[in-house]
C-alpha cells in the first residue's frame, strides 16, 4: 500500500535522510524508532508533503499508486488526509484556538467536498469514536477548554475524518501523563486503518506494532518483525538501544550507548554508528548495505 524507495531528504546540500526504503501493507502497524535526531520526523513529514522551508525530498514514495514525493502542492492537498494523515506531538499548535472543536473537525471534511450538514453529523460521530466523554459538549468547546489528552483525541478525530488508508503518529503521547498515554495508545491501535508509529519509547512500539524500523543517522539500520528484532537485534545500534531500555534491578548500572547523536552532517563516513560502536573495525569505514528478507540489518559485524 505505502511504498517508499530511496527517499532522501536534504537541507541545502546536507542529506538529513539517506536512501530510506520500506513498505507498509494494508492494516499493518509499523513502528519507527531511534534516538532524537535520527531522521524519523523528516521521513514522516516528507510523506505528507509537509517538510519545513528549505528542506526538500527526493526519491520515490507511493500510496496506493499515487506519488507522494515531488508532486504539486495542489495535488498533495487532495491526497493529504484521504490517503495518509498524521497526528503530531503537540496538538495545541495544530488546532485553531479561535474555532470550536466541532467546526474544526467538520472543516477538514468540507474542504474535501463533504456537504456541510453531513460533515457536522460525521464530526459528532468521530468525537464519539475517539471516546471523548460528552462529545456534544466537546464539539461546542474551544481548544483551550480541553485537557491535553482530550485535544490529542480531537487531533485523532481530525486525522480520521477523511477515512485515510494510513495514519502516521509522531510521538503522539509524549506530552501526556502515563495513564492517559496508555488509553491513547489503545485507541490509536484500535482505530488506525494502518499505522506508522514514531516514538523513542521501545515498550510502546512493542505494545502497538507488529513490525519495526530502526533509524539512525538518517538511515534505516535494521527492520523486521518486532519479536525478532527485539529478542535478537543484529545491528549494534539496535542492540545498544535495547540494552539501554531494559529495566535493571535497583542499584545496577543502566548500560547506555556511549557518546551522543551527532548533529546533521557530522556523522562518520561508512557506517554512521561507527564512532559510537564498541565493535567497529576498519571494515566499518565502508557503508554496510541493508540486507536480509523479513529481518534486515546493515552491519558488518552483527550481534548473534
Ligand atoms: N528544517 C531543518 N533544517 C535543517 N536541519 C533540520 C531541519 N529539521 C530537522 N533537521 C535536522 O535533521 C535531523 C533529523 O531530524 P528529525 O527528523 O526531526 O529527527 P527525529 O524526528 O528522529 O528526532 C536532525 O539532525 C535535525 O537537526
Ligand atoms: S557496521 Fe561496524 S560500526 Fe556499524 S554497527 Fe556494525 S560493527 Fe558497529
Ligand atoms: Mg521527531
């Protein structure tokens, strides 16, 4: 359904995302993980045609046969929300503070040609579907009158309004407290037609997704079924991420990946993880290819 081939994102001459390829089948739930600065958000934004000023995407991405990269804004506007739609981390910036919730949900449908009365009716149904209490009251409220968790549900209702085939969520629950977070995740897993879920929280990915893509330095370094990747990581970066996320008994030291994610443009040549990897050898000065069916990884000296 979604097919991404050789997606590269640049700001001026600097490549921020390199040759990323992956696919999502109808109904599939895929996690995209990696430390902050790995290129997760730019990958998602390029699929939505929502890259920031001065940042451009090249390569190929298609959704049900429609091109998503390198097409005119007018055409993307029609696809956005209908083929692919996205829920962001901070709903307050995405909602119009001066417009009532019900009208905002209805507007995304009228913009796509749904008659006004029908859009109003469907907006009410959507607010109920994302399990907002008292949906009628919420519809008449303004964004600042809702809690963070309620606003995030409204964003989900907006994202679902035009019945997209794929939902992209970028760290949708990071700003919410733990119990609200859990309810939101269950809701997303239930209502998403197919899902690309971005997070740095490995436990969340394990509970929501079936497959995972691990990104580092703007590249996919490992991908495969969650169970396999999480129980038998092969790339040394994935191995480090998992070790750092393990809960350790009180008093024992949490293993962490040494060093920190370099700023864009400062990753080493060859394997991008080379300057932080305990297993690096001179061979790693050559870029390792992402290989393997099902469970794939790009590492010269994989863990076993
Ligand atoms: N508008 C921009 N101009 C230049 N560099 C950017 C821009 N947006 C993001 N970057 C850089 O691209 C890299 C990847 O960013 P991002 O996709 O946001 O990472 P993630 O979502 O994994 O944290 C980071 O080094 C970030 O600083
Ligand atoms: S290719 Fe080399 S540097 Fe990169 S993760 Fe594998 S062992 Fe480490
Ligand atoms: Mg991000």
